[in-house]
C-alpha cells in the first residue's frame, strides 16, 4: 500500500461506520447501497472524506478493518520475513510487552487482514508476515549476536525496539537491510540516513521535549526538579532533550552560576523563563540511588517534577518521594510514557490521582475518542486483538505495548501493495514520502517534515494524559491532546556526552 497512491482517494457512497460495527455476520443486501456479501468478498469502497480528516491512507485502513470483520482473510503462501530486535531480561530495562504486542499485530494481519497483498474486493488473501524476533539483555555480546543473527536471516527489514547502545543499526546498514525504529532513544536513532523512527510520541525526542514544554507552559514551573535515568540512553535524552531545551527557555541549572546560552536556538519561547531554575539529578538502577536521588529532588523544593525511565524505575521513584512527603496536589509530577503500567499504577490508589503521563494517547480506553471515528475503531481493534492474540493480559496496558502493535500495523500499511512484490526499500521509500499519512492508533506519520539533526523521527507528537485513579484510566488533558516540544530545540546542535550539572 504505497502511501501516496491515488487509489486511496476514490470517492465512496455508503456508510463506513455501519459496516465497521457489523462484526463477522453477513450483511443483508438491503442494509445500504454498499452492502457487503461475505461470500463475494468486500464491496466497501474507499471513503475520500477519511483522507481529509485522518490522513492519506486512512480510507484504505478503514476498508481493510471493515472487510476483515465481515470476511476475515487468512494469509497463505511463502511468508515475508521481518526481523525484530527486542530488549528483554535486564532488570529495569525489560520490555517483554514490545515483542508480544508486535506479534499480536502480526497475528491479526495474517489471520484476519489477509497478510500482504490481500484483495478485499475479490475476497482473496495475500502472503503472511513472519516476525523473526531476537531477544537480548543489555549485554554487548548478546546485542551483537542478535544483530548478526537477524542480518543472516536476510529479512526485508529489521524493526528495532530500543537500540540503547547504538551497536545494531550499523550492522544492518552494512548488510543492506532497511531499519525501522519503534522507540528512538539515541543520536543514531534520530539522525541516521535511511533509518525511520515511526513509533508514536517520537521516543526521547518527542517525550522529553514535551515534558519540558508541558512543565514550563502548562504548569508554569519556576523551580523544576529533573531526575534522570543514568543509563546509556538516559544520559543523552536528559542532556540533549531536557537540559538543553530548559536552557533555551532561560532556566538556570541550579548547579551552575548562570544560565547556559544555546547557540542556534530559534524557538519563539527562547528566554521566556528567565529567573526560573531546574535541578538535574542522576539516578542509577540501584535502590540506594533512587532514594538518594529522590531526597535531592525533594530537598530542592521544586514546584513540579518531570521524570522518564523504564516502568518499574518510575514507580520506585514515586514510592521514594512519597516517603518524603510528596503529593501531586503540592508538587505536580509529569512522567514519560515508558512509565505506564496500569497494574502498578492502580496499587498506588488515590495518591497518584492526577499524575500526568506524556506519550501517545492510550489505546486502552476507546471512549476517549469520538464514537464512530476511525481512531476509536482502531483503539477497539487494539484491545480486541491484544486480548485475542497476546498470551499476557496485562501487556496491553504497559508502556511499550502500544508501540509494538501500532508500529507493526504501520509497517504493514507501507508494505501492503495489492499483491506487488514486497521489499524493505519499498517500505522505507514509502515512509520517506509521508507527510500527514494515517498511522494506525496514533497521530499521522510525517517523515518528510522532520529536520536535522533529528531527521529520522517521523511521529514526535505527544498527548498529555492525566491518571484517573477512580476510573483506572488515562484521560487526555484538554489543550494538550496533540502537541510537541520540538520547537524548543529547533536550530540547535546535539549535546553528546555526560551532562555537567556541577560547575
């Protein structure tokens, strides 16, 4: 399904929502002018109105979902191999939901959407996707072993979740294998030619800059606590994407004598926070470091705190600051989307009511979207298919489950070209042309609109969502349903190496 194809703009007569609500029953020929007969395939045409409201390719996505409901197609033939690099098993940096949710998406594609090249009008399936997953700990030999193992399997492309040590992408590039990133967290993820980071929220680039944007603009913070993960990606994400935009705004690092000037910054908000300050505090994975970091942050007496880390580390920090008297009412806490874990969050009860989480809008609650909208339908699909194909019920509500499922759906969108031969370069070529292309369950892909030195990131828009402890769900914050903090770092150069918060 090439993203700029004119076939997606065919006008339609008929009611899309009515068809999408049918389930797997056969439709009466009298139901409407675009009746769908299960035995004859799917007669639903493409809706040009969806192209305008939900982006290029939205009509084709809606058609595929609708047709799969009335006449599910099982892919047949020789499978197309997609490699997947998944980080699992390292305490604090263990994300099993990433691979499981990606496989759930592949199962949905293969068992209901007809794989790649399905012809919905004729009711004929295409070929299946085989997801070749290599799991590894945060360990150099394991990372290199996985990278080389996937390269040897010659997949059409590799989907990498978090390449936190920047070791794998060069191996796949050397082997001529296109690379798609789910969650970009390093400079290599952000700016490698031919690499496309498609995960909603834009990884560190989108989430961390949005944390700063929200704290400075929505919370009007004058004294900001900024604990940061002292891990390979955490160092860079703090230094370049939190400390730097705060410097652009005019905040003074509390460990320094005066505000740092950022050459090249062009943000319209440049210098607007003069007189404000922030405290950066590194936190390693050890419990003693978490408690010590929490003590430093609370001793600073901030009026707000922003923090992003792996799920369990986030809540260890919350536990630590709670012991020191923290409350959301007195000191608003804003977390990165990787912290999301509903099971853990529910255990905190009312104490974290109102905590804001940054990332893509949660797909776990379809009711946050307008009834009958494509976004709501996709959220319903996400929940239904995670329940049907994922073996661990709690995975759907963890931070990286959305990313795994939606990223594979987006790769399928780019690769599904009505029976044409599929190769990775055609997928990345299609991605390179996106500028407002519909992305399943998220904000539109816009690889064409990215800019150096972050040119690989295609989907940096974030949603600020507030935790409702009574309803046990995340609710989008009005006015911050789709925003970005990228303007804060426009025109700047990368900050690499460790931050210096002490001179």
